C-alpha cells in the first residue's frame, strides 16, 4: 500500500517540543506495533530494526542534499551549483571518497590526539577548579573541540576563534531560522573556503604529520582528492567536528549531573569511559534523527514510498527500543553491556555512518574522565537552558554546575 494511504499516528514536533516526552511516545508506539508515523513533511521511522534498515538501504539518499528545498530557501547560492560533499554524495562517488579518506579517520589516528585532548580539558578546568563553580557550556564544552581540530589539521592554535565562528555560522543552515541567517552563513563559508585553500597550498609544499597532509597524500590506484575535494573534507572536519562534540559533551555532563553515583563511578574506574560514552550517547544523543528521501519508488516492508518521499529515521527512538537495550532503556547505567550487533545509533548507520566517530569517541572519553576526576560531587546549580527544538544538533546553551573545589591544578 502507498505510504500516504496508510492510517498512521501523526507526530508534530513543532507542538510536541519536549524531546524526552516525544521519545517516550515513540517507544509506546513501537510497543503497540508501529514502526512508522506521519510527520508534517513525511514520515518518521521509529523502531531500531527499521531505522537501521532504512539507513543501510542505498536507495534512500541523504536529505541534506534537499535541505534548501525543505527549508524553503530560494537564494541561488544555495539552490544552484552547490558542490558535493562526502555527507551528500551517494553511490560510486561516495564509495570513492570514503575509500580515499578512511585511513585518515581511523581509531589509531584519533588515539594519537588523546594526550592533546587531556591537556586541553585540563587547561579548561584550571581556571574554575578553585571556585567549584562553572558554566559547563561556556567554560568547557564551547572551547574544547577547537584546539583539537587545530592540532588535527595542523592549523595554528590562535586560529581557533575563527574556526569556532565559522562552524557555528555554517551549521545554522540546519536551524529553523536559516532564512534569516543566509548572509551570515554565506560569508562564513567564503571565509572558511579561502582559509582552507591557503592552508592546502602550504601543506602541498610543506607536508607535516597532520590530517591535511594525510588527505593530500591519500592515494589509491592513482586516484587522489582534488583541491575542491580537499576543501570539502577540511570544511566537514571543522564544521561537523566542532558543534557535535560540544553539544554531545554538554548532554553527557547534564545526564551525569542527574546521576551522581555514575559520575563517582567513572572517576573511580576510568576504564569505564568507553562504555560511558556509548551509554550517554544512547541515553541522550546530540543528534536525535536524520533525514532521507526516496531516490526512486521504494517498497519497504510492503509499503510503497513514492520517489521523493521524505523519511526521518529517529536515532533517539532507536536508542531506547527495548529490542536493542540490555535492560530498561530509560535507565542510565555506564556499566551497560550492548546487545550484540545492536550498538547505539547516534552515529547513524550505513554508508553515511559518522566518519569522525573514532575522533568523537576519543574526545568524549578523555574529557569525561578528566571532568569526573577534577569535578567531584558535580550537581546542577541553577537553571539549565537548552537549545530550541528547531536546532538540528541538540545540547545545552547554559549548564551551571557546582562541585567540590580543588586547589592544585590537574589533581
């Protein structure tokens, strides 16, 4: 049967803005036998098996390519001649790009930056350690990823403020307010492109032990990335590697502040950091869902989705599906063992699985251990302000906390 003819529950995110309540509602619907619900511009996929099924089906293409259309953007800079990226590329083009850059984003490459990660977060804690108070977002999360990205790319550390500004502006294209911010987005993209081209030229003549040099040198069977593709990859690293980490770290600390026993456990047993990161991303992921559109007429589970149909696999709903959680999915436990073959879904699945997952995992693991050990007895100290529901990457805007002060830095 045609999907548009099905009698389905309808979810309106503009009305049901409480994300936690919406996730519980999705889980109730799954328990009642639903895997698909209607939304304002398409359908949401809400069961773990079907979220992974859609994301692994190459007939469903990344809806980011349709973003201007979805947002009602008519500016020709956004609707005409937009360059392809590894995020929007499909088929053979995506396979080629992924093959050329995979080694540069391996777990081993991320592990080399772990000392830098620990040093950065230690330096951020030092100014607030003695007072025992902080705004986790302003003092820790916002500045944390940028020096690491600079180190990763081999960019001067003093450029971190520009990186931060560019990332915030470019990512505004995912917000519900995008039409009011087009000029700022375009200006940031131009500045970022100019900076990246200049950095590429320097690395071509002076290669170093960094990601950019690795991408320039990447070659397989005589194939290499073009300058335009290098610019695209560096842009993706700066933009995607900044806001996602910031927001996921703020989500993580907020969750731990509500579970002081788990915070103390992580401080005492830092070896639990890998499990802690997977659990916090399952319990409260910064990326709650993704969009796909049917590149052709698609029949999935005996349902016809006509070409062009938008579907939105809910990563948040998949993460609390009882079929994928070992125990109560609404309980936060960093000792939770994952169900075999059913990992948390915040990094996505299929060909567009997050390329920077190893880097993000390392950043979160190192940051959370340092914070747990240096900010004991952490608790929320005031009102937490969350980003609006129109924000694509969810997180806290302000997260005031109090903790036991320490006099000696790094202790």
